[in-house]
C-alpha cells in the first residue's frame, strides 16, 4: 500500500511539473515570444513566395526598430536568456537579409529561420 501511495505521489508530481513547461526551448516573456513569432511569420511569407525579399527586408527593418520597446530584464531573471536569444537571432536575421539582397541566398535565410524556430519551440521547415 505504501508503494502505491509513493508511486501515485511521484506520478502526480511528474504530471504537474510537465504541465508547467512551455513549448519554447528557453523561458521568455510573452512579448519576446510574440516578437519572435512575428519574425517567423515574415520569414515564412517570404519562403512561401508570398512576399519579395525587398518586402521582407522592409518588414524586418520595422521589426528591428521595435526591439527597443521590448521589456528588459536583469541577468537574474529566468527569462533573460530566452529574451536575449530571440533579440540576437532577429538582429542576426536582419543583418543577413541585408546581405541576402546582394547574394540572393535563401538557403541561408531558411537555416537562420530554423535557428529562431528552435528557440521558440516551433517546427523547422
């Protein structure tokens, strides 16, 4: 009977701990998650040929300019690294989109898109 109670308690703790996990690879605040998802939305539109590279670059210009409006947190905050990774991936993408207009290398854009998707817990393409 004691073993059954222990098993039930362990199972309950395991289930409750899994229910609290987010689908992202790193903890991040909701504004950074939405920011990263917006970047993925723009990239997917480009990769699906719904918008041109120049339109994508314009969208990323506006997205990048909004980076300062995102909340900042201290290094002790549990969201610090997730927020940092989203910001740095979007900044990196913004830079590579500028280069892509000269090189026209969509495979590199796809790889960087998938890097961001991994951090956000979204599927790769």
